[in-house]
C-alpha cells in the first residue's frame, strides 16, 4: 500500500510518500518535486542504513541525471554538533554543490536534523529531500521543517550539550518514507518511534484522527514485527496528523491558549532533560548506554500526565493508564538513579521551550488534547519526577 500526504508549509506544498520499495524508485519522485533541474545529490547517510539502500538511491537518482556522493554520519547526539556540520559543509563545497543541487538526508532524526540544517545554510539554502529510515524520523522529525544541532556550551550548569539550540526551519521538497528500511532496525528503535506515535495519539482528538491511539494500541504486535502494511498506515496517519498541526502554526508562534505546534512537545520538556543527562537507565527493561530520545519522551509523557494531575488539569488516572500503555509497547516508564530534582529542573530551565524566564510544559487533557502550562509550582514538578523515579 502506498500513501501520498500533502504537507502545506511555508511557501509550498511538500508531499510525503509512504510505502514499500520507494527508495529504489526515488529518482522520478525527487525530480518532479524540484522546481529546477539538479545535477548533483549529496546523500548524508546514517551509518546504520544498509548500503543497499544508499546504492539504490544513488542508482535511481542517476536515472534522472543526478550524480551522487554519499557521506556517512554516526547517529549520536554527540555527533549532532558544529564539528559534524562543518564537515558536511566542507564536503558539499568540495563536491561543488550548487544552489539547484540537493541534499538527501537518509536516516534517523539526528541525521535528518543535521543534514537538513546543512542544506538550510549552504549557499543560503539548497533543497533537501528527507528520506527517514527510522519510525521516529518518519512520523516526526522528517515533517515540519525543523532542523538543527546541539551546542556544547561549556562549563558549569551548561556543561551538558544543549539540544537543538542552533537551527533553522527548512522544509523538505519531498519526504520519502520507505517502510522497508524499518525491517532492518532493532526492536528498541521501533519502540522509540512508537513513543512518538503514542504522543500523537494523545493529541489526535484535536487534530482530526480521534481513533488513532486505540488503533495503534491494537496494532502493537504487527508494528513491532515490522509488518509493512501496518507500518505504512501508521506512518501515513501520523504524518497527516503532524501536518495538520504544523500547517496551523508553522513557526510555533501560537499563544499558550491556542497551543499550536508547541503541543507536539508533549512529554519533551521532561524527555529532553532526561536524554541529556548521561547514563540513565530506563525501567522496566535494563537499557544500557543511556536513554534514547523516544524512551525519554515516553517517560516524559508519564511525568507530564502526573504534572497535569497535580495541577488539576489532567484526569488523575491518566498517568497510570499511560504507563500501562507504554509498558505494553515495551517502553520504559521509570528511571534508575535519576539525579536530584534541582539538577533536572536546571536542565529544563535551559530547554529551548523556555520563554523569557518561564519553564513551559505541555500536559495532556481528557479527550485527547493538551495544554501549555507555564512555571508550575515546584511541588507539582517534584510529584512528576517522583512518578518516574525507580
Ligand atoms: N517535534 C516537534 C515539532 O516538530 O514541532
């Protein structure tokens, strides 16, 4: 099954193509999405992507007259850095990439953000094709034009890298989400994408797909066994949902009352703080090597629901039912050795969603919606952190 979802953002409409066998046939799709004839494609490939996919992409692009160069990038938060950005820009210049040429970002969200940002600033902007190869990148990072890198800001409380503080909005010309790429992924990576789908499911009532969360829950087994038809439907429904939110508030400038795109950050204020603290282990399931983004977001959803309940905004039983749902998907909902509250609150104060001096959280509401909350009482934040402590 193949889907085409229009995404209206910025000055143009970009189409997201979702289905099987898309990478090997991407040349004509890319050529028809470009306004002018490109001659070169700079493919930034996540080092986890099997070579067969990058070769197939290069071959298909060659068929429409584009010569490709492939550069591999490690998909770690440490590598989403100024140094990696510089390396890509230098390679692009060495390849003599021109204004009409393209960057193809093939990989997970880290590679999409990094390559997308390089495309945004090289020669003041060249077209980017987002070719996400993880579930998380398909349903979230590749849609909506956010690109960027982390910044290592030095000593003291800022010692851990600040996530996504340098970046640009740069919408892709086309998104190619080939679900065949998901078959080569470890289950942990699929689960991380599921956390973002669950987040979308919690928002879906306000965004035109109220049955999404229940449908997703009913399909956990087929999703985690990478059934292509289920994955294609999952990805297309999530892209459509995100597109509807982004179209209404492209630059995340809606008021707190309206919510807008900021609501997509449900679970992320806690989640970003958790994933930038090194070496945390999620439970249930001992997951070495720190929390991945999707895991941190899942835990953040439980924290956000607990915060909302402490403020009288979220139904009191929602955190417990969310925990059950996330654990059914095999995701952690608590953290071992979580540092003291002050350290986490300090991380959250430096999150990019802080506006002025205020800390901004998104809390879920009954009936699938969410609300922006500014500077809640510290006791309510403490209750939320207590709920995710092992
Ligand atoms: N991942 C949230 C957004 O794109 O706004």
